[in-house]
C-alpha cells in the first residue's frame, strides 16, 4: 500500500497496521519488529514506533521490554469488553428507536439482509463485516456523541475478537440465532419501541458472550 504525503506518516502506518491486525495478518502473540515494518513501508523506525504507541493505547499490541507483540486475549478480556458493550449498545438501541430516520432504517435493514445472505453462503468474513455494520448504524443513530466515542474506543478490540475467533470458523460452527435476534431488534427499532429494543439488545449481547466463550473453549483459550 502506497503512503500519502498529506497525512502524517505515523497515522498512515497506524491505519495500515491496525487494519492488518484486525484482519488476522498477524497472529496473537506474534512479535512486531520495528525494523522489518520500517523496511516493509520504506520509512524510518520513528513513525513505526509512534504507530505502535497508538496501537498499544487501543489495546491491540503490548510492549514487553524493547519488543512489541500482538495482544493475546483471554476469556476474561473478551467478557470484560462485552459487558461494557452490552451496557452501551443496549442504551444505543433504546435511543436509536427514538431518533432513527427513514433512510437509516433502510440502511439497517440492508445490512441485515446482507448478513442473512452471507449466512446462507457460509461466508464467515461477510457475516462478521455485516454484523459490525448493523451494530455501527444503531450506535450512530443513538445521536449520543459520548456514547459513540466510548464505543469507538472499544471498536478495535471488538473487531479483533470477532475476526480472530468467530472469523476462523465455518458455517457449521455458527448458528442463525444472531440473525433472528437482529431481525427482532430491527423490528422494535422500526416501530419506535425503545424499551423493547433495549431489552432485546441486552439479550443479544448475552448471546454474543456465550458464543465467544463457546468458541474460545473449542480453541482452548482460557
């Protein structure tokens, strides 16, 4: 990928390396060597170091002495993040039911339709992609800037968990319960039933936590 001159180098590197991390180019626990990354992108080590600092703040890498490693998650890490997500996204669903516009409802249903098609095709990467879009639209429609900001700070970990855990499984490992839950949430939001939307999102997040624990047990992640 070619770097652009308009944006600071470290920010471009941060975006590129972050995207690679979120899509499994680097494995949990893998060492990220500054000199190799600098050579890969034809830059000095300074911008790479700054990019690593931002990724560490986001919780995607960790410093151990003079070395940087891709974070290795535990079941507790995932549960902690999803408990926060449950509280925030249930509020987002409640607010979205009050504030969503017609064109946004259309976008939400389109994301849901694409998820259903991805499930029929057994395409786990598209399942993850459209699941993220469905939730992102709901959060955006909350019209609550503080909520959006806090969830944004967790988004990297959420995408990372989904891509590295659920994204590695095949169709037979993923049931369609989450699609039914999404459809129910969509229906309540479209009707403006704020409390019902909130409750259904709480149930959905509990299902997500259970699914992650199940997948991690299969991979023997403690």
